[in-house]
């Protein structure tokens, strides 16, 4: 079955993985001297979040984008979601569908999953591009003991978030178009980049059956490997693109941590928020293009 990603006029298709339907798109032609490029979205997003990048980068690369299981047009089964699950999904997709090592590019959660693939499934990765990547480092600081009241409050909040009815109500609130727009306004530096199309692309998959349980899995999923451990296993070239106005992370501070464990990386800081690929796509596309062509 095929569909069309309207913004780029490229055909999308479905791939069956572990009995689940996975949506992906492909654009451009394969080049003998250039690896394919695989784009991976963040939490709550989908292949559409890369529409501005696919439209441009397909001129020089074979470009793929995929919906992680539980998001976008992919199936949303009631299972345990984890970075290991998505890592294996990407690795199998690269092996079975693309058929060649790729340059992985991921934003936020997608960045962390791409890092897992590149570090733990190195034969699938010719290079790695992280855009405001998620994932925690091993803590080396002693956490001060909190007052008893604060500790009890934190435990209560964690317990509540594990309750299905609480996560369901929270999901129903956050999936509202008005709330999605307000959240995007917070994480995008350029508010003009928050369009009706973007809001709809995030809202639409939330209407799918099973979407609420995927949302709830955030609070129940086991934590993956620490970023510093993954970086010690990494062997391929690494490009880091940071939207330095991201309110969810201190880009400069995180960049320093990445450099500590992988000093040979290349990085750029852009005037953008959490999703620089969508907010300043021209800059991101050119940096990706020049970096890949240089190291290949």
C-alpha cells in the first residue's frame, strides 16, 4: 500500500515489522559514493516533521524517513516501548529495506535512538547526525537529600503517572490542538514556524486507536543505556546540530558533555529551538549536505 507525503510529493509505503505496520517514505536516488540518509523523528512527531528536509536533500541523496512504532502512521500496539525496541526497528529496516549502511539523523528521542543504533549496531551506521538529542548521562554528582515532604510528593507524582486513568486524562489534555500549539510556541524560537499544518501533523496520529497507551508508556518504559556509555562504543563520524534556544535542554552544556566523551565530533549552534530541522531547515540542510559530502 502506498500513500503520498503531500509536502514533498514523494511516495510513502508500509513495511511489516514483527507483525506491525510501519510507515516510511523514500525520495531521491541512490549514489554509489554516498550513503543513504535515514531521518528519525522525535516523540509525538512523524515523518512529516522532516518534510522541509526531504524536499531539499533528495536532490543530492537517497533520503528515507520512518515512523517509529507507536507514532505517526505506524501501528500503535499495547506493548512495552523502549529505546531497545526502536533501535531494533531501525536496524532491521536498514538491513531489510534499505540494504546498505546509512547516515542516521535524529531529533530529540529520535536522536537518542539513532545513537543507540550507531553505537550498538555499528554495521548499520555510516555516520550519525544528532539534532537536540535526548538521553541522559551518567550522574557524577551527589544528589542532596530532599526534605521528607518533597520526597513523599515526588513519589506520589510518580505513582500517579503510572496509573492508566491519570495518563489517559493527561493525554486527552495534551493532545488538544490548542495545547499542541502552545507547546510548540514554547519550544520554537520562530513562532511563524508553528503552522496549522505542523499542529495537524502532530494532532492527527493522536486520534489513532492505541495512541493513549503509547503516551502512557513514557512513564513506564525502562531507561536505556546512558549517553556517555554509548559514545564510548561509537565508531562513526558524528555531527551535532543544536538549536541553542531549546527550553528543554541547555544546548551548550550538553554539547560540552558530548565533546568530553567524543571529542572528534563536529558541531554547530543555530538560532532555533528544540527542532532546528523544521525551524531553520535551509541551514540544517546545508550543514548536513556539506558534512556528508566532506567525510565521504
